[in-house]
DNA sequence: CTGAGATCCTGTCTGC
DNA sequence: TGCAGACAGGATCTCA
């Protein structure tokens, strides 16, 4: 589910816990994408949160000498709840307990993960990540360089977290539509002009989605309970058979890289 | 090294 | 209604 904008929205919603003391972490189900280590519970008693940030699709909660890494996978989300409001939902797997509130990790499919590390920059899941798409390092030259070295299609390239982070299946289709590039176009045939348009489109789509609080297709809610409003602005994703908002041709759904992919066969080439 | 495909898991929707 | 099968926003791992 969550791509960069949804993770960013979640991070902003929980940022109010910065400088607060985490009393403890309770893990109800350790069988996530990776087994949750015992130290996640044991090493986090009464620790002050120094900083909360996002790196790629990871939520990073930093303490003085360690960091908690949370990935939401496909169906994960965080929910802020009053301590006294004592109810559980199905698939509530972990709780971060503060004095009056708690942050609950809920994830039906359990593709998410929780790690504790003393050196997050060197963590195997973090250290090989590519550039942040909203940073200046992500520009047409960088993308052109990456594309020129690849034999894959362009959609695969922009979803490769080792090259560019944060772009998932929805925003890949949306960005390629805005840039008028077919998702199955070979990356090696992408021109510098294409790169200029695509970089611009990715940044635009992600920034706008963040502004709108992420995309709610089915079940994304931010940690403060508000849904994302981006879905009303989707141009192609989930719109197969409907008219392109640009030319009125029918939007097509195909499977590329084993993922649902939407595009306009007339506008994109 | 690369790239294609399987895989982890549950919930929801579609078609018979 | 019931039920089988497809599909879902991710990303790693295995194998050729």
C-alpha cells in the first residue's frame, strides 16, 4: 500500500512524539516480513525520542544511541490511540507506549517489518537504497545515467529502490502518464528530454500526493485517522476502460513486471 | 553480474 | 449465498 507520500504523511502525523519518552514497546506478533528481534521490546524502555524521519519507505525513530526502523509493507499502517481508549483491532501487531497515547502498528498481510539498529545508515535494508526523488540529487542527468545502463523497462527502473526510492506501483503509472512515456518503453531508449519530463513528473506527483495526505485506494489512513484524498486525482491508476483525461482514449491495463500497470496508449509513447 | 519468477500473508472482489 | 480463483499499494530471495 504505502508509497513515499503515505509514509511521509504517517511520519508527519507521529512527529509530535519527538522529544517524548517512549515507555515501552509491546510486540504481540513477531512474525512480520522478518521475525521481530527480542531486543525491540527489551531495549526500548523509557527512551527519549530524538528525531523522527523518513528514508525511502522506512519510518525512522531515533533515540540517543539506537534507531527503530518501521516498514509498512503492503498493508501496514500506524494509528495513534489514547491509552485509556482500550480497544484492539485485528492485526494490531505492536504498540509503542507513551504516557497518554500509543502508536499502534497494524498490518493484515504482515509484509511490514520492525527493526532496531545502532547504526541505521549501515543497516542492510538502508545502506543500498537509491536517491530520494524529492532531493536535488534526483535530476535528469542521474536518471539518464541510470537508464542508459539498464536493459529493463522504464517502469521497473523507477520502481527500483536501489536506484530511486519511494516510487511504488501507483505513482509509477501516474508519473509515466504525466511524462507521456509508455511504461514498457526500454530504459535504454529513454532520451535526456524524457528524463527531464519524468523527473519533473515524479516530483510533481509525489509532492502533490503528500500535500493531499497520500492516496486512499482502499484502506490507507494516516496515523491521526484522516484518509488520503489523492485518489480523486489519479489519472490512470485503476481507470482501465475509462477515458483518458487528456485525449479521451480508453485507459489500458496491462501486466508489466508482474504488476498492474495503467497507461494511455495514445498519449504515452 | 543480470533478470524472471516465486514467495511471504490476509482480505476483498468477481464470476460461476 | 457459497465457493474458487484472481488480485492487492512491497521487496527479497532463488535459480538459470
